[in-house]
C-alpha cells in the first residue's frame, strides 16, 4: 500500500488531535468501568471515537474509520441506554483502544494502518446486533448467511444491498462485473437476502463461502467508502454553477487568510502554534548562556561599586530570571501526560493478578519539563506496577488482615519550590526491613553484621540494588530484580532522589524528588584545592564545620556522628584534586552532607563558595564519560566548574576507603 | 464582497481543514470558528456570518440545539455536516427540523471519490445557501402571500386534467422541509397515491419516511419493490436506487431498480417521472420543489407534452431555486406557487 506522507501538515494536525483523544479515551474507558452509566462520560467517549473517525475519514485511513465507526455506533447505543456496559465489553473496548493506538503508531510512521483484527470487529458487531454470543468464526453453513449480512448492515446500514451481495458472489465465480450489471438491471432484484445465494450455492464451495463471509465481516471498513459513495455520488452539479466551482483553488488565489482576520475571530484553540522541541531546546540553551552572562556581569559589578551599574545589573537579573521562567514554561507539560496511562496499567494488571485495586491520581495538573515528563514515564510505570504486584495483597489476605478488599494505590504529584515531588503509595503489606536484611545477606551483598547495622530506610533502599528481588517467585509483571536499579539510575540521571517509607501491614510510600527542569540547576559551589566544583543542590543535605578529631574509624572507614547517626566521611580532594598534599591537613574542615540514593554521606571540602544557578554544559570530547562528572559550567567569575554526579562518584571511588 | 462563513466543529483538525477548504474559494471567507454550540451562539451574535457549517456531535451544546437557538435568535442559513449513517440520518433530519437548510457528509468520499470535487461542492453549496437571506423552516408560521402566476380566481382543480390518478413530487436541497410542510397539510382521505423523489443518501430515506409517516395524516412508506399503489399513501423513493412505476393504469406497481453508475441522481426525478408518464400520460400531477440542478426537467417535459399538469415551487419560498427554475424557464409549469400554497392546493383536491 502506498505510504502516507508523514511530513504532510494535515496528517500531523490529525495525529496531534488524535493523540490527545486517544489519551483521553484511555482514561475515560477505565473510568467507565467504575461509572458505566455516567452519561457525560459515555457522550464524551462517543465523541472521541466520532472525532477520530471524522479525521481518519478525511485522510482516508479506512481501517481506523471502520473501527471507530463501530465503536461510535456502540457507544451511541450505550449513551441512549439501549445497552449496558459489561466487563466483557470493557475488555473489547480496551482491545479496540490498543488496536487504535497501534494504528496510530503506524500512521505516525507513515504507513496506512492495517485493518483491525476481524474478531474484534465481529465482537463489536455482535454487541451492536445484540447477539453477544456470536462466535469468533463465521458459521460455515449456508443457512447462516443472513446473519453476517445482518451484522454488516446493522453497522453500515444497508450499505451492502442484495445486488451488491450478489455481485460479490458473482465475483467469486470469476464473472466479469460489467456483465452482471447489465443483466441485473433487467431482472427484478431479489427481495430477500437468502435468495441470491440459493441460486448460486451449488457452485460455491464452503471455503469460498467462508472467505466471502470473512470478507464481508472483516473488511467491512474497507468496503464501506465504496458502498456509501456509490449511491450518493455527485449530487446536483448545477451546470450553471460549475464554472464557478472550477475556480482555481490554490492558496495563491485565496483572498482571505483566516489568520489575517480581526482579533475577535481568533479562538483559543487556534492561537496555539506547534513548535519543534529542538527549537525549544535551542532557546533554552541560549537562555542558559544568558544566565551565565548575567552571573558573570553581576560578579564584575560587585567589583565596580557603581550604583547605576548595580541597578542595571539587578534589572538584568530580574529580566533574565523572568525569561528563564517563561522559557521553562513553554516546555512544561502536565504530568497528566504520564499519569494518564496508569489507570489502564493498574486495571489490566489488577485484573490479571485477580486483585481489586483502586488507583487515585493526585495533582495531575502539575507541570514539569517535557523532557522530564518523558524521562519519568518508564520509572513510574515500573514503580506503579511494583506497588500493584508486590505492594497490595490479594483481596482475601486483605480481608483476613481486617482491611477493605479493595486496595488503594495513590499516585501523586506536587510542585515543592524548584522541584517536583512524586509519590507512589499503596496500602498494602508494607516492607519488612528484617526480611530485606536477610535477603541481602543471602544474596551475598553484605555480611550479617553489616546488614544488621542498616537502618530501616537503608534496608528499604536495598530494593534498588541490582539483582535484588523481593518476590519469592518471578512473575511476568515484576520480580526479576532488574528494573528497580534501572529506576534508581534513571531518577539519579534526572538529578532526582528516591525515598522509601514503609510500615509492615500499613503500606509503602515511595517519594521521588526531581528538579523542575534539567537544563538549569541550582548548585552549591565548593573549592577543592584551587579548583571549583558544583554539587547539585538537590542532593545537598546540610553543611557544617567539623573537628576532625571527632571522627571514628569503623570497618576501616572514617565516619562521623551527625545527630547520633553514623555517616561515612570522604575527602573529596583526595579523589578529585590534583594538588592534594597529605601532610597539611587542617584540624577543622567543612563537611557537606549529601544524599546519595537513600544513603547520606559526608564529604570534606576545602572551601565553600555558595549557591549558584548553573547551566549544565556537556563535557568536551576528552572528558566525555569521566566517572562522577555530570557536566561542566561557567561560574560567575568566568571560571569553569565541574558538576559532580554523586551516585556515580560513589560507585567509582568509595571502595577506596578514604 | 465575499460570503462570510462561520465554522462550528469540536474537532480542531476539522475546523482547520474546513477553514482551508473554504478559504481557498475566493468568494468565501471564514470569519470565525466555534468549538461547540454554545460558542457558536456567541459567534453568530458577534460576527453575523452569512452562512454556518455545523457539526452535530459537540460537547456543551450539540449542533441541533445550537441550530434551533440560532434560528430563533439570529436566523442564518446553516449547512449541517453529518455522517451518512442511519444514526446520522436521524440527527440530520432533526437538525433540518431545527432549521438547518442543507446537509453534507463529513466524509467527503461520500460525495465523490475525487476530494477536490467534493470540496468544490462544499464551497458551492455554501455560496448558494448564503444567497438566501431567510430560510423557510417548520417553525415558520407566517404564510407568505403566494406568487400566483395564474388568474387567482381559478382554483387548483382547473389546472388539472379531469382524470387525475397520481401525484408525483421531485425535490432536492431543502426538500425534506418542503415535503414535510406540504404532506402534513394533506388529509388522511387524500384520494390519490403520491410518489416522492427526494435526493438523499440511502441511509437517510428510511428514517425520513418514518419521520414523515409519524407527522402526516396520510401514510408515508419507504417504497419497496412490488408495492401496489394505494390512495392516501405517499411512497418515498429509496436512496441510492431508482423508483419506477410499472404495470398498467389499472394495476400499477412500484419497481425499485439498482442505479447505474452513470446516473447522477439516485433516486432520479427524471427516471421516476418518465416511468409514470408511461402509465399515466395525462393523469399525472407533477410537482417540482426546491433543489439544486435541473433533475426533473426532462421528466416534466415528457409529462407536459403528454398532457399532464406540472407545478413548480416559486423562487421566494425555495431554499435553492434550481430545479423549479428549470421547470419555469422551460415554460413547463402550469402553476408556480409558494410552498404553503402548494399544500393548500393539493389539499383542495380531496
């Protein structure tokens, strides 16, 4: 089949709209399961299919039209109360949605969508005709013939006339079509549907007939445009008006551009412009550069001590800040884009696990950077699946524990200052820290003594360790022990942190904190020797002065006590500074406590410079891939600072023991 | 000055497509768009468009309600864009009932395999509809004084051959409203059978016949092959087919034929009228109502030449003065009447 022009603006326009509708349908269909009689919901689902059908029709995406058409018809019955949704129907709808989504993907990649699985279409037709027991295969008996015809006509409403049906039969015999037409016009059309095949049934084999039935049923979308178009083709081309209609319809001639119309005519929907994300990235980059220049200027200004200059610089700072926020906003998308898929994920999973789970979404409107939205999607899916699979117990067990049979999973998002807090909580069995410790020993990850020293929250963090699985047996959903560490890594890559809270018998809450944007990062600048380093501020926990005599050595590892918690202490300068001199260690040091994963670690630094917003620049080719470095940036005084990536840094250096 | 069009559709995709198609016509300009019926009402008030394209399925307020309200507040010609399905037929007829003038399929393939032609047709319809400043609706209670081109003392019966046996009516755009207006005026004991040929897609005619039947005193039937003619019954030609009168003057029956791809109109007024002329050459009253084009002209010519009577709707009351104009211009009309008058005259035949 001919390929679609995927660059075609009309096609793109359709895809943008269809994508939104499909996302909406995804949620609405799941919602429908709990509110099967909500007429607003039914109406809006109906309109969803209707609108996709309209657009697909415009682009002649017949497979999509056919499928949507049937759904639209069915939802029309549903919204009129002529039919009620049942669980089986729901499954079919969700199947339909999957098919539509894959058709959508095909269209997106420039292919014509492949026709839907005939069994699904048949199932829909069966609902339409009220015969829910229809088998997946057409009945081979000739007597059954009226039924499939009825199925087709019920949806396409008389599109296939007896004559057309007859023609189809004739075609099977290899007769030439024109011959039939002339003969047909003379003979009286046979009034009943059964009659044509009665006369022909002798020379038709069962296979041929089945093939025909398949064609009638399965390909009804493909057959539709033809059959509809024929009876209605070319109504009333007035000869007088025809020359007018032939006026050249190229854009060059058009007198009136809708965009040039007075402002009063502009509608909200038409004021949006599609912008390539790469262009937004460019703008973001340039704003980043501007931020750097601003930092540089404000550093220079402090040396000048000129009041006018100070005013101008502070103005510049305000404007740059606003610009930065504005550009960031253009890249913002509601987290709904990711959350939207969860009702379906949870529903399907709960169904297959035979659990009863209600998913609650909170803060769907929270906006965050588009890149973040995309980057968070997979980790979140994994965590939600985990909550459903591992967290929430089977209904019977829940009941026995005195909990409601239906489990709760809450997915929340909220903006907290310059970061986003995502929470996934369940009211399931919770995690038992002792079991986790035992598992860690069993897996040889640490000895018993080390394990017993783990705090509860450190034990929970074990689930992020590679190869660590909590599930006794592996299901196809989760429990393979891959994934959680991947989740951890992806979140860390976003400069995010994960925190777990759990209580046995009450439930588990996972919190993910990620910065609002990936491009600009607040950092803490420190000095190691004569070099500047930037700590992502999101990981910085606290800063204090430390008398080095108050440290202890545990297991050959220097540690400090912070509010009666023992934290490992590392000398960052030993790792990173080239000018390190072992002899002149001062007695008092600056220590920065940093969150690395769920662990807290103390780093000794030489000097603290202060907080600065920086724009992350990738490292040059020579430094690319250096462990522990997330990138570089230019500081206010024009120097280069390296930005540290703590999880990686720990992984590459911590085993050295100092 | 170009015709100012308002587009009402809840799909942004469709609004943009329609805008592009309509703006490509130098005589049309899109002055605004609305996402739903509610917005449409405001836009109509604000922009006073010459013609509106209206979607049916929309959130907040559907196209039918919006049409009804627009026709009550700021009467404007409305072209419904609907789906040509059985369900679509019902809502489209509802929309016509609410005051919409005409309808087109949302799926342009339904009109023509050539999209360009379909798009040109859309523009042409809009231009034609915009020419009508007011449109007759069912709700229109004002009886416009008839434009009678014959001496007013003559009653309708003088226009007819003494031996009337059948009434045939052919119409297109605006026809559903016009037919409803005429047929509802006829008493149940109307003494003649009526054949109705309305240009309409096959999915629409069954619903249309059913609707007329519930509204009228006379019987309205979706014509089927082999139907015998009964007085006081109107037979609506099925869409996509051709309706012919066969048999003899004493035993006439209806034959429904598949239409040929060469035939422009399915059903065609000419084909039905020609077949009627063979059975009742002198005993027919043929009426041509509103519609674009000139279907029915040849059939009326045949009937006229054989001695049957021809009536045509007048320009003022026609939604589109095309088919009736062809009759009037060819000098075939024995009477040219206002729509209301046609019903009254027909009822007088009882």
